[in-house]
C-alpha cells in the first residue's frame, strides 16, 4: 500500500454507528419510527408536564429569597439614581432576563416571617396552577415599577416604599415554601 492510498483511507469518512444513526434520526431505515424512539416520545408526552414543574419549583424556592427579600434594606449609591434602579439590575441578573420587568416587589423583613404563611395554603390559584395565600399582616416593602417602555439597557424604575399585605404563591398546600409574590393589597 502506498502512502497516497493510506492518506485517502484516513481522510474519507467512515460509516460508523453514530453517523448512521444520526442520518436515520428517529426513524428506522424504512422511514418508520423505531420502537425505542416511540417509547421516548410517549414518556416525554406523559411525564413531561409532571417533571418540568418539579424542576421549576425547586428553582423558584431557591431563588425566592434573592428575588423578593431585601432585609435589611440595601442602600445604593447615588449613581444608580434610586433604590429600584440599583436592585432591578441584580434582579434581572438572577432571573436571566434581558427585558425590563414591569413591576417587582421587595419585602424588608426576614425570610422566616414570610415563609410561615405558606405552611398551610387553603386556596388554589387556577391561573397560576399553584396554591396561594394572602398574608394576614402588612409588611414594609418596596414596589419597583417601570416608568415606561425602554430599551433593556435603560430600565428606569419608580420606587414606592409602603406597608401592604402580600399575595403569595406557595410550592404546595402544606409545609410549603413561598415561590413568588403575585400581588399586594
């Protein structure tokens, strides 16, 4: 075998299992779906809706403190032009959002003070597909509202410091964790 022939053999693509299966895809050689892919599709359709919320809930519980609790209240430098302009940059980073959220609530009490309200949620919020509850007490909070539509690099917010009751989404009915603040009263 000459050097040219060896070079040609190495440079030519082989028909490996990987390239063959990639070219066939989810369908078999005759163009029909393979049994393995059919089962995978069935599992994804049946179990998918139950698996995704589980992952969502774990993440929502984990980040609730970072997104909604600011205790003690942080003071931002004047360069941020207000509390909400400073804190919303942080919030957008945690949420992985490029756009400007229209409204956001920050509560200025310890997490355990809010957490106790989700220990027994009697109401189910159909529009959110989660259990929800309203706090019986009012809490000091800052409401950050977007001034008007702006480009994502120029989010400017009005800050309103107030005391109000919170409408919370909870992770389940009993012994739950707060996952979102959906409104104030």
